[in-house]
């Protein structure tokens, strides 16, 4: 069987970093880890080709050669996924689809021949067995959770490392929390399942042997969901990093209770973690209680952020406006919190009801759902009737985004972060880093309207905290991308 694996394009979203990619000569931020792992689950003798439309084009000859076209997608990739499906059907090809987009709403894709839903470690082998016996069904689904210690290594041979900014690995699935708006537990459950330290070291060694020497995104829903296990992993990873002269920098996603555990923060710092994304959501306690984010309630959120920053990790934050308990004061409250804590990369979105979440079910019961989620996070799209006046909510959201990503406020935030930050990351200067630096001088330091703020930041950081200089340059570059996102939001 000839298998074509296709990753649809991402639109220009908050995390696509498309404007920043030009500075380092990369085509996409991340490779399609799901498809690379699926490729390793298919029979070894089958020819496989992966086409990531974020880095290359999908030619008809690739489709024509395939016996099956496997498509995996997030909700935000829906538009391009539909286009790919139409092309494949026109050429008479069988389509196999999976991933979050299809798992939560398969009924929206009548032209898909077979759905491999939920976790493929369970559903894909059943599909393959039925294929062998010529008894294929349309939908393969399960409520069981697989043992991910049996998950194979991704097939890195299917991509070109030079196309991407960072590689991805997965350590665990599942999150112990149950936030109303979140779809993690639908996909992966509430009990975190983890890979063994030995298994993870094999994954890192495979990337190392393949020549990778840069950042790695550990894509877990909540990296610290099982603190006992993650500490065991980190202890092994610290030694591996030492033995290999620290070839990797890591970033991940976690819950804010990371700040409670000094030992865990120290282990992450020693293992060369330099960034962590936290779902902060809102400084408004009523909003946190409303959405079930109780892990954020009984703590000083600003102090929690500062503690993590002081352990050598930049805090990237997720924020939401549009909770039923939000008043018109929430917009200024969010701006003030983001600015004062120095959360430079602040993903602020309107509350959205993702398919099948507790929020989605509640709003549907209340007759307040008015559309499907775009999965875009920061596109200013509202798919439910809010408690606040709709126009006031949208206008307030636009004000938050235009304020925090104005040049003045953005650079103020970088300086606040640098002041709190105690850099510990060990990293070697790469060609991409040098290219980014010289491009930043040319595009920002000379021709940008931010040039005075840029040079003030660079010179101050060089004099007062030289180890943070590469981080300051990176944030200045990413700011160009965020400006493009804000412009799109303002037109929405």
C-alpha cells in the first residue's frame, strides 16, 4: 500500500509565527508530530510520503500514486483540510482522517471514507486488520486509553529538519484538571499517562543522532500533570543533557501550580527548559471559579509568574475575556496584569465553545450557541451569545489586543520580564541565531518604527543582563508577527 500523509496549512494564527519565520529562513514553526507517529504505526513495508502544506505544495501526482490519503488536522486547519478532501475525492482516492478536527465533529465531513478517531494506538490497528480482511468500516472509535509506553518513535526521516524552527516530542497525555472551556479531557482524559524516562531518552537520542541541535517543544497538555513521574524524567534528562553538552533547549505547557514546587522548577531549569506556557486565563477570581480553574484561585497569580521567571523560564500566558462574570472592567484588569507581570507572549482570546466541551454542552442547553469554533484563539470570533453586550465585549477585546501589542506596551513588557528573569539556559549560537540577529538589526533596528525601542532594549540588556540578550532579540522579532495578528483582529 502506498500511503500519502497530509498536514493541511495553518492560517496566520498567533502561534504560526509566520512573520517571524522570515528572520531565520524557516518555513514553519513545527512539524506534524501526529502524522510522523502514525507513519511509524503503519506496516514497515508500505511506501510512505508526508506532505506538510506549510512547507511545500501538494501535487496531483502525489495523490494519484497513493492508495490511501491520511489527513490529520486541528480545528483551525479545517478550511484547507476540506480543500484537500475535495481534491482527493476528485482524483478517486480513499481518505482516512483523524486528529482533533475529525474526532469532535466527524459528521461535518461526508466525503471522508474512514475515520481513525480518538487515540490511534487503539483504533489504527483495528483499521489495519479490517483492511487486511477486506472488512473496512467507516468509523473507528474507542473510549479506552492506550498505554503510551508502547507508542513508537516518530518517523523523522519523512521531513527535512531545515524547514522547521523547533522539533516536537510528547511525554504525557491527559490533564488532572477539568476547565469548562477545555477539550483536553475529551481527547486524552483526566488521568495523566506518561512515557518512561528510558523511552523519552530514546526519543531525544533519535533526534540527536539525526542531527537536530536546537529547541524542542514537549507538547503535553500539562507537562507536570504527574509531578512524581516528571521529576524522575527530569533527573534522567539532566544527566543526558550533561553527557551530550546540552544540545537541546525545551519549552512546554503546564499548570500554574508549577510555581508551588521549587524542586520541580529547579529540575526543569537544570534540564534546560527556557519557556513554559501557562493557562492563566484571568485575574478575576469569579471568572476562574466560573470556568472551573480552581488551581488558579487560591494563589497570587503575579507572584507565581515571577517565581517561574526567576527560575530561568519565560512565562507565556493564555488569557480569556468573555466569561459570564466579566464586567466592562475586565479589559483594563487584563491589560494591567499582563503589563505588570511581564508576560510578553500573551495569547488573549475571546471565550470560545469548543465542540463537546462542558462549556459547549452548557451553552447549547441554554440556547446560546450561534456557530462553530474556528480554533483560531485570537481571531476575535465569537460563537456564543455572551452575558455582556456583544459589541462591548468585542470592542473591549480589540482594545486589549491593540494596547498590549502596541510598540510602547510590548517593549515595556519585555523590559519588565528581563528585569525579573534569571537566565540559566545553556545554548550554542547557531547560524539561524546569527541570521535572526542581523535581520533584526536591518528590519527592526533600521527600518522599523520600533527602532528606538529596539536599540534601547538591546543596549540595556547587553549592559545589565547579557545572558538574556538572545531572548530579548527573539522577543523583538516575534513582536513583528504579533503586530500582524493585531491588525487582523482590528479588521474583524
